[in-house]
C-alpha cells in the first residue's frame, strides 16, 4: 500500500514564528497569552518545531501574518530568488502607510514600462 511521505517542516515554520514575534517586539510570554498557550509551548514551537493543534497553528500564523504556502508547498518556492524573498520579508514588516507608498511606487514602474513598450 502506498503511503504519502511528505511532512510539514515545523522547524522552519517555528523559526519564522520566532522571527515575526521578535520583529513585533513581543516576548514568548506575550505571544503565548495572545494565543492561549504556555510560554514553554511557544519556546518548543520556535526552537524544536513542535507540532501544535490546528487552532493554535491558525492563531499563530494569522496573528503574525505568516503565509504558510512556502511551508506547505516548498517545491513551488525553491525556484524563487533571494531578492524576491528579501523583498517579501521587508514588505511583511511594513505598516499600512508604508505599503501604500510601496504600492504607488510599483504602480508607477508598471505604468512607465507600459509607456516605453508602446
């Protein structure tokens, strides 16, 4: 009988949770309180890649604005270059006003490209 072999890399996900938590200036204790876990659970998730319940997983990734695609579908993301990943990380750390500025810049580049192509 065939058995599906792929597994979620919880260690990489835990490292991203840790990175995002620190970027927000939150302690493990604060994050634990927000998602109704113990600080020790947060430590194990971040440092050991410990699995958590689906509900806790959902709370963590939505609260920290983590896209799980790269963890669920790593084969789709292996081809992305480092510059694009770096830009994604920077954009994820921006507030709404900063994102509006970046959106305007990207729109200006797109319009300039369209004009030069015609």
